[in-house]
C-alpha cells in the first residue's frame, strides 16, 4: 500500500501512484521494518530534481522493481526540503561512504535508522542488482552489515560534532577570506572554480560588504564581473527573468533548469545591493526583473512564495526554454528573427542539445541607444508570448519558512533601493512602479503567512501548502532566516510587531538549539532523535542555520539595543571563524555578517514626520555601512526602540547615528549625515 497520497509535499505526491509501498518518514515505518526484520530503503529527493525524476521513471514506476522493493524492504520517501535534518544526516553518511553526494540519495539502513550503504542515482539495472545484493547481505552477512553501519554512524557523529576550535572573526581573517576568494576567481568567466558552476551569491554579498569597509577595488570588480556574466548567461532567463540553479559549464551558458526560491532571493539581494552601491543599470534591471519573477511566478496569493519551478517539462530538460534559429524566425519574422539570433547567441549547431540553444545576452543592451533597447524589449515580449504556448514546468507549491525569510529580506532591500533611485523621468518608471507594488504585496503576504500559519504554539513549522501547515518542525535556518526577515520588515514599516516576533524566534532558538562553546545544533533539543544531531556550520546552497541565526541576532541586537543577542552572535561566529579564512567559498554568509559586526553595525534612527520622503532617510539608506540598520518615524514611536527618547531638533527632522551602541550627536542635514557614515 502506497501511503503518500495524503502527503503535503509535491515531491512525495509525485510518487503516490508508484507500485512501491512507500511510507512517509515516520516511527511507524521503522517499526514495520523491525516487525518484518527487513532493512529500510530511504530515498531522498525534491520536486524540481531532474535525476530524481529519471530514477523515478526508470525504477520506481516499474512493477518488477517495485515488487523487489516491497518484498525485501520497507521503503521510505523523503522530501529533503521538508526534512533538511534527515537529509543532512544521511547526506553526511553518503559523503563519508562515497566521497560525494547529491540527489536522488539512496540509503539502506537497519530498522533503527543506522545507514550501512549509501549512494545517489542508480540506473535501473544497477539498482536491481543493488537491491538483490543488499537483500542477500542482510540475510547472510547481518553481523558485518550492522558493524559497517555502526562505523558509519561513528563517522557522521564526528562530522557533525560541535565544540571545536574558536577564534574571533577579525579584520585579518576577513581580509584573508577575500584574498582566498580572489585567488579562486575565474577572471575569464566570473565566479569561482570550474564546471558545474553555481551562483556564488553569498560570497559576492560578502565581497560587496568587504569593499564597502576596506575600499578594496578587487572585491568590487569580482562582484561586478560575476554579476554581469551571470545576468548575460543562459543561467538567467533572458525572457521571463529568474535564475536557474546552476550552469553545467564554466561560462554560465547551459543551466540545470530548475529555478529555486532561495537562489533567486539571494541573487535579488545581491543585485539590489550592487545597484545601491554603484547605480549600475544592469544591476538595476536584473534586480527589478528578479523581484517581478518572485512576485509573478513564485508568489501564492494569500500565502508565501513557492519553493521552485521544475527542471523538466514533460520529462524533458529545457523543453520550455531552448530555441533554434528557425524558431526565432518563425516567432519574430525574418528580420527580427535574425537580429534576435545574433543578440541571444543562437547558433545552427546549438549550445544545448539537438541543435537547440539557451538564450544568452551577447550584446550590451543596458547602455545601448534607446531605439535598440526598445527593439530588444519588443522582441523579448513577442518571444515570451511564443514561449508561453509551449508546455511549462511544474511548480513546487510548498512554502518553506527559511526560504520565504530570505525572499522577504531581499524584497525589503530591493524596495528600499528602488525608492532611492525612483525618478518619473526614467523610461521604464511605470514598469518599476508596477514591480515595486506587486513585490511589496507578495512580500507582506509571505510575512503574514509565516507569522500566522507557520508559528504554532510559539514554535516555527518548516513547511505549509495550500494554507495548511505541515508537521515538520522548523530547523535552525528557519528561525534564523525568518527572524532576519522580520527585522528587515520592522525597518521598512516601522511596525513594532515584527521586531517582537523576531525577538521571540531568537529566544526560542537560544533556548532550544544552543550547543556547547557558543555553537548551535540544526535541530531543537526536543525534536525527533535521529542517528546523529546535525550541526553543520558551512554555507552551501543556502546559509547554514548557524550563519542565518547569527545574522538575525546581529540585526535584532542593533534594533533593540539588547547586548546579549550580540554576545551570542559573536560567540557563534567564533565557532565558524576557523573555517572562514581557509574555506571562504563555504562561509560566505558568515563572513558577510562578520563584516557587519566589524563595521559596527551602525544603528541609524531618523526621527521625522515623513519616513517615506525625508531626504535624511534616503541618505541613511543610500550610504548605510555594511549591515547597518535604519529605522525612521516619529519620536518615541511605539514598538521601535531606536526611536525612543530621540526628539526632533529645533522642530526639524534629525538623524541619530550609533555604532556598536556608542552614539554621535544628532544631525539635521544630509551632508552631516553622510559625513558621519563615511
């Protein structure tokens, strides 16, 4: 009996009709394995995963394979996005056994959950042979199987250990991290390392803050070049916006086509901050259009942001997105079709498969003549209309708390930057206004959804779908990302409610996730016990739970004036510092927060009757040092600690600037404020 039909996870529902007697992750599944005295097969993946689909079609939809699994195993299907704790433990085991990891992840375990054989994707003949071999080993070599499992558990317990060396994250360490990133930088193509190439959003956010603090031109150049290369490459959807998960090559041409919420949120934040600091027109356009993508394609009205768009369409990668020259001509006519072929680097040979090409932007359009930009926009609109008639990728509609937190923070920062540069004289002013309106609405929807649906009895839940909250408990990254988001929303709106909610989440995290020596576990002390308690300090596709929580603690401390949260942040950051200088590619978010602490962070309060239009507010946000918090409103505005006991000066608006809880005299002119922030 397949038990996935009532799942909230779209990934599990994709497998609800398999001839496999799937169980969801549950105590009952392991009890059944113990009763039958058979091993457990744990299959972990996610809805937008291409090779997960391939293995499903080849093996899990096959009657003979299903019979083998049903006769000899209790099979458990896990959505890694719903249960990142389960994924983390067994991914560590997989990496320990094979030296690599990925999805789908295939784990064989004893009835108590102890893994004894791990792998990833297996073609059907190999998978059938593996099922038979594991069955034989379980029956005939049980003692050796159990001994191997115990060794794996010991290994992953060591890999997830806390209480290691600590060091203050100081300027020399952050300078060393920036230098190491520069040494690994691909000066030809942008980014770091070779293929496959993932968007290094967190590293670039760190380098932007490092440039702000130090004036280092190399950090800014690496960021600008990589941002431009990604935005002009095939990893970026040149018609509808949104970034794909990664590029299979070193030059950003052919993506792995799924679009993840977390990547697009972090990249929106990157391009918005690059726009703020440089005024770059490409950064402006990509920030605007990525915000529009989030609002149009991933927002679920009345809820939050969906997790992803699928990699496949009708089982084929790139079916929606790739083009031939003939298809461009068919959609646009001969003259515009040939023009688009050149603009988007579409060749007869193709850059993808079967003579198809992924659209790149081979010419500079942001600084082109107005008539060129107008033609480009008209061509994009017509091609998008043609593409909309093709089959479209599926959307994973579940709402993940942490990723929605990342999206809220990114949209807040985008809205703040857009307000700085708003001008009715811009040729696309109406478009920008429209995007800011829909992005603001989507962001507020998501925040309300997290606050009212995901918060249950004071504790955060990981996922929801169709307005219904799921059972999985929130993990550390959920608490950190959502707390940081609520701190951002407090700065945008001046509403005390969001700061209160952020403080409640942080208090819960400090009470239930703390580990010895200032570190944190990824799961709560009262969460389900797994074979190991994960505590990964490294940033990967998303900020680690530890980095996310540190960011929330730093922002909340600056906004509330309560030093114990800063002290907790500094202690936690010290547990990551030994990794930062040596492996900065895996500590980008932690290093970014480290730059904020080193900078101050600045606490900027503007007392004013016009928070939306006061030039002091605009100057504070335009010139804010790394990680600074900015609030604006009337003196003693309820729920806003930074505005308490800070009056107008001679009846005029005033800016109060503090750094690390040490304050300067209030200033009333933009020039004085900019001087204090420089």
